C-alpha cells in the first residue's frame, strides 16, 4: 500500500498533555502502510483504535502545517502494557530531509496510556515516528499521538537524563558557574538545581554516564579568585544551608569518579575536586599538563600522583578526614596524609580552570578546562558537621558493642567480599553468576552488586537483571544495622522493591518465619514498611508496620534487633516498631524463627523487561551478637574438630590422603580428573555441620567440589553441590551445611580454574552448629542435588535418563555408549541435571541419537561424540553442551548440533572441539519454530577446525537462523571461538535473523567470511581475521539494515568480491521481496577497524545492483600494496566518510575521491609486535578519531578508549591486553 493521507480537524482533545500544556495542532497524517487500521486513528482521542503496519522501518508522519518549534511527542502503544515497542522520532522542515532526535527508543511495556518522549527543542513542520517492531513481533501499532512545542528540555534521545541531577545526587550541593556579572558569577541552589542545566558549562554527557563541567578562560570569576569555575559546593539540609565541618570532629569523606577531559591552551591547569575550609583551599587534585598533583595549601606540587596523565582517563579521587588528619587517595591507593586542624570546611567538585585571558590564548569560550564526573559520594559520621546523611546509630545509642567480623565497611573495590557475602551462582540466561529472580521475574546476578567509592551499589536494570546478597552468617538472634539509600534512575517502568530481611536458614517461611524489616516499593513514595511473618503459620500470618514520611533517597541508618524477647526496628536510632509473642493455633511466637541470615535485595516483582532502573546504595553493614539466654555464646558445636579415625581416596599421584590430617599446609593429597574424591571416617555416626578445607595453591586457583555424607559408606547424600573455594587464600576455609547425622564425609572434586586436579592440604570436620548451610538461595531457595547416578553401560544410561530429576549428576564410566532421548526433564538453575563423563573424552557416544526435548537446565559435559546422528535440542531452554569432543561419523549430509522447536531459548554451547567435517551440513545450527528463531542462545569458547572441501552452500561452521524466519530476532551471541581451516562454505558463520552479536572470535586460514546474510541490526566487533596467505580467505559481508562493524582486525586475507576483507554488498531487493534474496544495505556503521595487507580491503556493492544507502565508514585504518584500498564497485548513496586513514603502497591506490579529512592518505605508523600490527609511537592515528560512536568503549585488545579516540581497531595504551587472537589453548575442552 502506498502512503495514505487524511485531513485532521483542529478541534480534537488529547488523551493526555505534557507538562500541562496543549499539544500542537496536527493538520494531516500519513503512513507508509497499514493493515486497515489507518493513520487517522492515532488522532481520534480513542485508545481502542490504532494504526498498524508490519515490518522494520514502517513510519507514520504528522504534518503541523508550518514550521514550528517542537520539543516532545506523547505516544500510546497498542498492547503497550505487555510489549515494548522500539522506534525513532525524526523531524523535517520539508518532508524529505530528516533529522533523528530520538534513536531506537523503547517504550516502557508497562502501560496503555500515552508516554512522553522528550528531545531537544527544534524547528520542524513534519514529525515522523519510525517503527522497529516490538518484543513480540515486527508490527508497529500506535493508538494515540500528540506533538508538543518548545519545553526547554534536552531530550531523552541519548538517554534519560535531561538534567545533571538525573545523573548525580545533587541534593546537598549548589553549582557555581562561569557566567553572570563581574565578580558575581551565577550560583544555582536547590530546589532549582534539580531541574537545571546550562549548556555547555553544566550538562549531562551524551550517554547519560556523567555530568560535564566546563569553565572557559574568559568566564566570570568570584571576587576572591582570578580563575573561572563550573564547580559544585557542598551544602546540607537538602541544599538549604552551607555545610561546615571540622577536621578534628567526626569522619568526612568525598569520593569522586571522574576524568579531566580538557585543559586550556598555554596554561593547561585544572583543579578537579578539593577541600576548602573557612578561608582557603586545604588540598586539591591539580592537573598541570600531564602531571597530576595533590596540593597542601599553597604548596601546589606537594605530591606527584602521576606524570603521564592522559586527558579522558577516568580515576577515583578520595578525601577522608578525621582526627586532624586528611588522607587523600588516588584509585584506592593512599597518596598522602596531611596533619592539619581546620574548621568551616566543605567539599567541592567539578572544573576549576587555573587560567584566564591574561595567561591563556585565545581569550574565548572555546578555550576551557573540563571535567566529567561519573559518580560523587559524600558521607559524614560521628558528629561530623551537618553533611548529607548525618544520623544516629542504634548500635551506639543502645550499646551493642563491637561489630562482628562478618560486618562490611565496603572499603575496597570490585566484587563483594566472598567471605562475607554469598551471591547468585547459577547460569540463567547463559550468564555465569545469575539465577532466576523473585517469583521467576528477571534474574538475580552477581554482576549487579559491586563495591566502589566506599560503598556497595546494587543495580536493577530495565531488562529485569538485579542484585541479591546473603550474609555468610546464620544464627538464631542477632542485631544488624545498615546505612543505605535508594533511588530510581530511570523515568518509567515497573518499580524495584528494596528489602533488608532475615530469611530462615532452612527456607520455608510458612514453617520458619521471615522478617522483612526494611521494604519499600518506591523510594520516591517516602514510606517505609516492615512485614514480619510468623513462624509455624500455614496461612502466612504477619504483622505490618509503616513509617511515613521517610525520604528513602537519602542516607538513613536502618537497624533490626532480634532477641528471645522481641523483634525491634529502628530508623536513625529511633525505635519504630516492636513485636513479640502472638502465638495461637495458627502461628508460633513471632520471634521464634529457628535460625536465619541477612539478605539484601533489590527485587523485581514485574517481569523480564519494562522495569524502571534503580539503585540501592549501602555505605556499611554492621552485625552484632546477642548473648544467648542461659548459655555460652560460643559455637554450639565447639571449637574443636570431630576426631577422624580413617581416611581413603581415589588414586593419588604420591601425595597421599593422610597429608590432609597432618596439620601441615605444605603437604597435600592430589588426584586428577573430574569426580576425584577423598573420604573421612568419623568412627561412628555423629552430627556434623561444616567442613574446613585448605586447598593447594588456593591463593591463585578456585576449586569446585561437592560435600557428601553417608551413614554406611555406600549410600551418599550431597549437602554442598558445586561449591567453589575463594581462590584467595592458602588457609582453611569453612564450608557450612545443614546439621545432619553421618559417619562418613566425602569431598568430591571437579578440578580447579587451571586444570582437572583436586589437591587438598588440610581438612577438619566440625559438629553441629545449628546452621543451615551455604546452599540457601534467599526467598527462592537453592536446593542441593538429589543424587549421583553412576552408569557403565547403555541400558543404565537409558534408565538414568528416564528417571532424571533436578540435581541429578549422571556420571558415565569409561566406555562406549548408545544414547537416546531425554524428554520432559527439568532441572533448575541451582540444581541442573548433569550428564558427565567420569574422565573427559573417555565416555564415547558411538551410536544412537541424543535429543533433549521439552526440557530445561540440563548439561552434557566431557563426552566424546562419534555417532552418526544429529544432536537435537528441541523446545528446550538452558541446555548446555560443554567441554565435549565432536567428531561424528558421516556418510552423507549431516547437521551435527541443532537447536530447534518453538519456545527454545537460553541454551549454551561452549568449550567444545568440533573437527573433521567433510559432508554437507553445519557444525552448529540455530533454528526455531516456523516463524521464530530460538532466542538468547550462546556459542562461546569452542574450537572449530577442518571443515571442507568447499561447497556452494549448506556447509557453514555455524548457521544462525534461516531465510524463512529471518524477520524474527535471535539475540544469539557467538563469541570467543577459534575457527581454523574452516573451508566448507562461502560463509563460515552465516547469520540469518535480527539482533545477533558476533564478537571476539578468531578466524585463521579459513576460506569464506562471516556473513550477515539475512536480517537486521547485527553487531560484529572485536574479531580477528587472519588469512595467513591462504587462498580465498575473507572477512565480513553485509546485507540488510542497521549493522555495526567495529574494532575488527583484518590481515593477510586473499579473497575478493564475496570474500573481500569487508564487503558492504549490493542488494537484489530493496526493503521488500523474497526472504531468500539479498536485501539492500541501509545504515551500516563501519568504524574503528584495521585492515593490513589484504588483497581487497573495503569493497562496496560488488555483487548486486542496489548499492548501500546512508552508511558510515569512519575512523578506520587501511593499508595495502595492491588495488583500491576502498573500492566503490557501485557508488553508494549518501555514504559518509570521516576520520579514516588509508595508506596505499606499491601499486595500491586510495580508490575513492573524497575530502582529505574524510580519508587521509598518511602512513599510520603501525608497528608489528610479532603477531599483529598495532598503533605505533607517534602515529597520526593517536587521538585523531572523530568519535561520537557511543558503542565504541574499548578496542580490539579490550583496552579502554580514553581521551581522544584513536583511529583504527587499536587504542594505544599501556594497559594490559585483555583480548588477543585466540589459539588452541584458549578454547575447547581443555581451556581454563
């Protein structure tokens, strides 16, 4: 259908208005297509009608009749409470030339009502919404639209941060600016500061990650200074009073996560962060050129931090003041301590330019100092002068004594301390350290809880990923105090719930109770609730207490006291609830939970998407003991281990089992292979509650193991499954489990992070301690595996499959097996069904066909497949193939592994060897249903080698999708694989669907290319293509729309045409046509790649008649000695070249005629390190990139892109290389 136009009466009324204003009048509306639900329906004030069109890139255009200033659109989406729609907003003055002001924005997925989408005010007559489908299908369906005029907003096209206060907590600050009257610069205070910005002096970064402070040399200065500033000054009482504290009273800390990004000419000096007292600055971070100093009063060069600071390098500055000492840290390391008494003090942060028009030229706004601040945190404690967050502690007021060692001040950086906190350990969604979220909503992930800047930050993301922590202490009774705050960081979506709670050690809250002593569903609601659940209450009786108002976005001390007498809650040292007793026929006394532990949670009650991002920040957690009634507060099991009367083990290497009982950490027992074990005999049945184990090389390796108990030495039950040692100590570590009776204790090893050996230096077994163990999973639990099932023949394997249950570990003895299907078997994230060879590669699948159907959380590990049938994963999720060897027997065409069927998702194929394939078919095929590809699958760390000889089609190493389902989204990730001599197909990896990622792979001496054959929005980055002189070797070939190609390295490739290093190919259809056709390229972005000595480097439009449209080639390095370095076989339409360096040598030519700044003909001075050519010293590529591509955050080596972005795939850096071309030791079954 062609565009449809309709006149619109001017007197309609919108469903909702933005900011209390009326929408602009829309004169007419047109659409690219519809299905009978016409464009005019979006203007009829009726949410039950809609416009709908199918396909990526469909659009609806609103005509305002004349050029006007517009600032936002308000859109309601069909089924918008269940789906997220992705779209662009574009503006035009003439209806033909368009500017994108909101790019690939996603609706919230949580409402049917209109949602406002703001952008920078701009002039336009036409407003166009371009749809990219939704989370269910490729349709764009809008029920209502309004367009609004100027609102002074900065927009959400580049993020959701209109103002600096949306990025940093500025509650207790004011901003001083380099504008205003002479000697009276403008200061902006709260509450105006909450919705204030001043471009360019005080604005958010484009990606909302930081606030930019800029002060020009000609800026207005205060009467007491000759230099301009864009700088925050500390306040208190929500910004109503100036902070003023003393160095001799209390503890005062400021932590700034920042980067200095610009310095003025001639005098390149900038101050970034300082302490000021009543009269002058006390100490500052001061940059002079590349030399970063910490000052002491007027001594500007008191301490040199570094003489090689590069602009844009992010660092942490920390000031800590107490007892007359000022300690200054750089990236966590103490640099200097100043012994000074001062008062009237306050913190300042931002850009204080140390130059003016008298000493820096030019005297203009374009000559400035600039600082970006990514994080800013100030705390004051113990009488510290009214700074943000001062409050009273219940522990101090009521004399709770000294905090226990499990307490945490979060005075380190990185992951949480594993000795104090347990984090999720599953692999839900293919991500290590994730398990399912509350009630199955989203995921709880270890990655979402990190420590930096002196505090814990737990992040809840829009996609449902969030944090969860469990304190490593179980007890009946205790006292806890937590200093925390929380806030929403997104503008819309389902809300995260903040909880501090005591969860019962044994789980089952109806039986054992649960104490949610801090809970809030929205920090902005200013209310705190406690839900205290009675134990022994089948109907879940509970007490609710509410405390309003309390501003949860500010720092408060929340405390909970659990004693034999009562449950008591405190806020800032003041009691707010007290509960005791209450037993009746339906419940026990409320304070009688048998045992519990502290959990800190940011819970997702909504689903897997459409959440409003939020953070929970914790300054410290302090735990205190409660003296038990009538007894010794010590360990109920005693401090002495249980006597061990006998010991045995699987075969050793001469380091015998008795070494683990000799009180000598320099001796050990060692045994090789998955399943190695050591057994301790206690002589008689005892109650045991923990094992204490020291590991050989335990300070550098993590060991994975089970702990099992037995009464008779033959029937075993697992009490700790797949537990991992810390990897940080040579000393014994305690592993607690639920108290149980046993005579025998067995430790079963699963190797370590370096090899398959299990090596223990010392072991002790301890008795009952009334603890519930290390295997809890919060309110969702993490049950132990049911059993280990050992099989030695095919019949036993079939029986084990038929009886498989969550937690089973089916162990195959050495031998050859016929295998069959596993259907309808479901493990869990915490307790998967695992089928594993006792010795890697020695359990051989020689016959039969494995199909895993209608199943979940099943792992196949360490097997060797030589059979002649396809391994099928059908209608299943979270199935994993890991550390297997595939060398199938082929007589004709054969796919080796296929993921298929409706509803398949989140499967993983990793650390396998696939080799010697010589018939048609793929090593791995990702299919799905007839309409939808399997989603969120991951293929990583595999070794693919020796596939061929070359066929015309259907012999790819990996195929992701196929033409019939190419309009569906796969979200597949193919990463960190090695391809060697993969010569079977013109496409080594063929991608045939939307929204997939191929990254960090190495292609060596392989004929063919990585091809985006069908589908849109592919991302290809960080890959190494090394031809090694072999004929027909290629790189990347593109068809379709909106692909990103960056940070790739191409060297020594000999292919041309289809097999060029990069082929941005022509199409034989435009935006519609047969799904099997070659769809025209639109909007490809090719940036920061390096091409070295290839026969054909960048080719454009070589094979089909429709050349690429609206694409970008920027910041690439191309060198070569033959042909055209950039070969426009067909002239692209509206191609943008910028910031490239091309250096033709020998008979080579540049190949394109473009402005010299778009492609510079200059030697990039690449230097070989023996394996790759990287940016050499003095290269013109250094800091010469145009930048502006927010997805380019690191380089091919995994090193951060800092300061000015370098041209090419390599960012010259002194940092360690995190990624390099892969070799056989990095991938496959034996890799670490």
